[in-house]
C-alpha cells in the first residue's frame, strides 16, 4: 500500500488554485397562473391564479478550512434553481434554492467584463450575492379591476442575473517569508511550523504559497506564509511574479531571507536590493510594510562576515539564523512578535479566522528545543 499513489480525484482536490473564471446565473422566476374559482353553482368565480416563486441566488461564502479555490474550479457554470410556477387557489410557486459556493477567506470577487470588485471576502462566513434570482411573475388575481373582473393575463417570471466573474485568492497571513529562490524559505517554514513544503536544491521549488502557524503556549501565535521566489521583473509578471506578489499584499510583516553565499556567486546585498526594488515597483504600500531582515544558512563558514558587511552597507540590523542548527530561530520569532504588536493585536490562538488548513497544521513549537538542535 505504501507505494501506491492516491486516487486521481484526491490528487485533483489538493491541487492549489488561486485564480478561476466562472459563469454564474441566478434562477429564473416562476410564471404567474391564470385560474378562476370554480364550484358547484358558481358559474363565474373570481380570479385565483397564484404568483410564481422567485428564482434562487448564486452566493459566494467565505468558509475557514480551505486555502485554495480548487473545490470550485472544476465547475465552470454555477446556476441557481428556477422558481416554481404559481398554482390554482392562490397557491404560490416554490422559491428556487440558492446555490452557494464556498471559498477561502481572502478571496476577491471581480466582474470579468466590467472589471470592478464585487466583494473582498476578508472575514470568515462573510458572503455576497453574485447573481440574483429573477422575481416570480404575478398571477391573474393581481389584474382584477372593477371593469375587468375576469382578467386573463399574468406575468412570466423574470430572468435571473448572469455574469462572468473572476475569483482571486489573496492568502491572509500575518507574516510572509520572501527572498530569492533557494534562500531557504521552505526550510525555515518547516522548522517553525508543522507545514511540509517541498524542499529541494533547485530554484522555484515552491510553486505556490504554503501556510503554517507559529504558536506559543495557548494564547499567542501568528500565521506564517512561505511565498514563491521572486526574480527581477516580477512586478511585470516575469517568473512567478504576480503569483508571488498577490499573496504578499495581505501580510503585515515581511521576513526577508538573504542567502550569504548564493550558488550563482551573486552579491547578497545586490540580491536584497533587487527584491526591494520589485516590491516598490509593484506597490508603494507593499514596499512600506514592516520588514525583518534575516541572513539564512548561518552555519556556513564566513557567514558572519557577510552579515556584518550587510549591516554596515544597509544600515539596518541583520539577524543570523540557521534552519539546520536552530541558531537564531527563537530570536527571530520573538522579534516578529514584537513587530506584530506595534501594528495590530497578535492573532489569538487557537486561530479564530484561520482554522488549521489541510496543509497547515498548527505547530506547538518549543523554541528552547529548537534552539538546542544540532
């Protein structure tokens, strides 16, 4: 059993999707009824045609427990139920059932053709109607007058609203790990949380964001995101460019990892400045986020010399950490916690708006144990 691959449908479900285009249509309203009261000895009774029921709405609701749009991406057309037609004896048609899509918090909903934002679902259980159902038609009893006591007219149901929409997921994380490919972001995430991102010795190992929760005791913690590597020209879509920057927008603090001795022989300071430039070109607001500058792979020889040179030339503190030995990890987490306090209250744990996702298990990290790892 150990060598067997999971079923095909399972592999599709766990696929990460952060942008989908869908067609949504509200249910058609039911038609009104033409009917007259009939009984023994009643030749010409009053009109009694019932109204049609309203069509169902297409609703998008943010539900914690998912971190991908994969669950809705396999259905391209979402339609709500049609309302029922009116009946005799003034009976109303049934109301069409709503169709509800469940998406992760942080999903932005846009009208594809007009381009405007319909709703930004930032909070859990927040929802929006993206396609309203049509109104049911009136039965002939509504058209009776003193002159026309036996109306033979009714209204058809109205068409439901329809449109093409674009769903874009911008992950809600407190802290984002940024840096060039192979800077050690995935390894850092795996050491601080129980997340299991792909780790390898080639660039762009991380093709989509991974989330984990760094938690202390039972009261404090923060959500940490390992984001795809950035390269020059990312603001214009080069490499994983926009896929990367979209998810950085919602973070409150950035941990900027810089490799002391890149395999390509590039200068660490130049690498740092290149990423800072990309952030500025993409968004001034993004470039002004709080940043903790970290030199990864501190176990390498002469890494401390590189760290000192970075502090001198950049005029900012540089924290040396090592995911391999645990050096500096507790200091890093403490520093991040202090920065989070100055911006907004730290997320209470267990995390309320982000319950543990399938790939995001809450980690109870004993930093003393991590610090002493050899």
